[in-house]
């Protein structure tokens, strides 16, 4: 009985991603994947996990350690991880929008196949073709922006890495050499943003664009709502976090930073960092040389992450809006949690609060474990700044961001295993793992007496 439960729908993506990671680590350990220097198995496992979970944290130099074959293997792992996540999560969000029951959403029940307005095959085909079209267009734009810096393969590698929010780079200093290059920065930022919105939103925006081309702006004015509630929330929250985060980082760096060029270069770099904190992992500034207040802002952006149905990680923008709405309702004394046009259902609010709680517990546990493995026995005066360094690494791994204060290459074997676990759980989501564990449980057919407990 327990063996059959291991193959329930909630567990299939877990086994699939674990299998791809193990296979990828074997391939990256082969001599053909390396430029001559051997790689430890835990580093190969770390790199494969980071690629499949589209994180971007690297224990070794990607450009210098691996051969062209190894780079192609990493690129394939990124595409499998990003595209696999997008297909499953986009489908789940699409079905959520259609208000199908939980059983049908997970099993993709036969009732969907009888819905004339929805075709599973065509939908997933649009995901694949849309992803490839955006990536190849991004690669072309990168190559045109800097043909010498981004030859054909490098342009394709970074375009795929950006759209899948992976953050892998073939350059040892990531994208710091292009800090003031507006063309490269804008292309990478656009790819990151598109990959972080989710295909459900991109599909709706594409449909709206076709309507505009067909009916014109006058024809659309007759419609009360051009975009669905979900899409408006995602676009509004993403814009708010990206612009607000960029301006906050710009102010913090201008007031107390080391100086990152002219004010226009600093503004561009800070906007880039704000966008990439949404789980992409590229950087044009060295986070270790940014102010502490900037790092705190980046921690919050990494924890929130991107949007549902995308390549991004984190607790997601919609969860953030639900959490803010819940706090507002508690302060104002309202019985309903309103987010935009609607009030959240009790089930949605419960999922949002549960996700934030479990994510906080997971990050806290990861920070404790990493502190134990990475110099936790050192006295405080000798390890100042170590906890922030560890916490930054943990949230970056959980949010599948890929930014680091320089700790990743210095991690012990135990620390690398902790980060591997965080990347894996963060990629699939703590709620997914909780639901998988709950699918093993037997329903309880009784209730115990309830009572009030003094709190606060």
C-alpha cells in the first residue's frame, strides 16, 4: 500500500526531478564534460541540482571547469528544469482558474478533455514553442547588443539561463563587465521578467495583443476588464517590487555604498539587481560590496520571488499580496481579506499563510544547519558577518535565486548538502512537499472538542 502511494500525482514530479539531477551529476562527472581538472562528486551533484532547479549557485567556475560538452549538458538541465516546471505549474494555475476540483487538477482528469475551450496538448505546445521563441529572440538580441562579448553559443546560453531564471553564466565575474551596457542589461532584464511572470500571464497578454490587433483600442474599451484578476495582480505586484526595489537599492548605494560609477550606471545596476533578485541570480554588482541595508532589501525580494506558473521560485507575488491583504484586514478589523477586486476564499488564504509559515520555518532551519556546518563554533568577534552570509545563502537557495556573498565556493561538504536540499525543496515548493506527505496520511473521521487558548 505504501509503495503504491509513492507514485501518487504529488510524488511524480519529485521523483522526476530527483532522477534528472542524479543523471545530470553523472554526466557532469564524466571526463568529456570537464576541461581537464577532475571534479568532486558533491560539486557535480551541486551543479546539477542548481541547474535543474534553475538556481545558479555554483561551487566551481562554470566557464573554466566544464568543457563545451559540459556547458551543453548544463544548458539542457536548465531547459529541462525550467520548461518542466513551467509546464506543470502553468497547467496547475490554468486549471485553478477554471475552478476544477483538486482531484481533477492533480490527475488532469478526463473531464478536461471534454471541455471544448481547452486542449491540453495545444496548451502545452504553446508553452514549449513560446519558451523557445522567447529564448532564441533573446539570444539574437544579446548577440546584436555585443557580438564580441556574446558569440552565438554564449548568447544562447545566457538567454536560456535568463528566461529560465537560472542565473548561470560562462563568465567568472558573471555580468559585471556589462554593468553600464544598457543593451545587454535591458535584454537580460526583459528575459528574467518574462520568465518570472508565468506562462498563464504571458498567454493572456498574447491573447490581448491579438485582440488589440484585430479590434483596435476602441473595440477593447467596451470591455470592463481586459485582464483577469490573477494577471492584473501579477503585473502590478511585479512592477511594484521591481521598481520599488530598484529605487530603494539606488538610494542605499548612493548614500553609503562604495560607488559603482556614475549615477546613471548605479541606477541601471540597482534596477538590474532588483529584477535579478526575483530568483534570476545574474549580477552586475558584487553583492559583497553592497551596503547592509541593500542586502536586507535583497533578502526580502529573494524570499518573495516571482509569480505562480513561472520559472521563478520564492513564496510568489500572489502569496505576498495575500499576506499583505491579511495584515491590512487584521489592522482594520475586517472579516474578509481583500486583494484587488475580490476577497480571498478561506481556502486560498489558508494556503497563502501556510506557505509563508512553512517557508519561514524552512529558511530558519536551513540557516541554523548552515551555521553549524560553516563555522558555527567560532566566537562572535571572530565570525562577525557570518550569520548574514549564511542567511543570504539559505534564502538564495530556497528562492532559487543564485546570488551569493562569496560563500558558495567555500562551503563544506555538509554545507553543500544543506544548500542542495534547500534548492530542491525551494524549486518544487514547500507546499508541494507538504501535500505529498499528506497524500500518504489516512483521513481522520472524528473531531476533538475545541476550546479557546489565551494568546499574545
